[in-house]
C-alpha cells in the first residue's frame, strides 16, 4: 500500500485515492484493493473488489457495515486457500473453516503470511488492520473511521480507527489485555489516530503521544475481498 500512496508512511486514514464526493473514502479503498490485486496478478483487478471497512455514511448518507459490502462467500486467498465459506464462518475471532496455513496469519495479496512476508527476514509487527468495525463486522462507532476514511490527520476530530489483527498478537488464540482482544481479526482495539505512520518493530505498543494508524504495529493496512472467487 505504501507504493501506491507515494509516501513511505502510507495513506493514514485517508483512503480516497483520487475519489471525491459522498462515499469517497470507501470507493477509494475499493479502488486501492483493485489496484493492488492487479499488481499481484494482472487481470485480477477487473473483479469487483470491496474493502472490509465500515462507515458512518456512505454515498447515500446511510451507515455502511463492512460485512454487508463483501458478498456472501466463499472467499479464498491469492493461492486458492479457503478463508471462509460464508459469513457465519467469517465473523468469528479467527475465520472458522479457514485453511490451517492461513487462519492465524491472514496472507497478503501475494498469498504470503502477513507476519513474515519475507521468509528470509525476521518477522514484522504489522498486525493492526483498519476496519472501523465491531466483532460482527458492523460500524463500531462514528469516531472509529477517520471521518469515513477521508482523514489523515492525527487530531482528535478525526477519531481513532478501529482495527483488527491480521495475526493474533499474542499467538494465544484468545483472551485480551486491558480490553484488547489480541486475536480478533476484525475488531481488537483502536489505533492511536489517523495520521500516516509505519511501525514494524515490536515495541510493546504505541509510544506516548502517538497519533498514527500504524503506531501500534502496522502501516494502516486494510482487508480486501472480491465479490466473486
């Protein structure tokens, strides 16, 4: 995603990607998904892609829930491995029924485990993934979406985006610390803010005063789903 933004710090919470008007954040995020898919597998971008993001107001001004944007399944990763067959399987702490190789480390657009994208290098602390959603994939709250994915400001007015964990932060398959569910792929906690930021080193949490989407471990990543396998 950092390649697309033209900045080493990524997009932050502003995912408009050239889109304007009502719903621009969601449309732009969908366009980012299609662009990344095409870079990974030429032609894949022609599918209809949806970012797994909720918003307080979409194009029609109504609330948008991430779980309602992505079709009914099944969904597979880049290498054809099952992520979930349907929404009932998908909306769990980890996708139920997922291929054993990916359930606890949801892969990137190349089918590579997100926690260690380069097997020749050390693991990276990139677990935080923006969703703006609760554990059922529905809007977590109006302040959890970086002004509906149009703001890259770290100030209080932009809120704090709700994030899930692409891999269980404690690898314990459950539990939590201080109200944080370390394992939930959709809804674990709030990131410190909406500013662009990248942090791929385990520092035990964001530093005092941090205000970026990646400050807790990540780079402001998003989940992308195609409406057709």
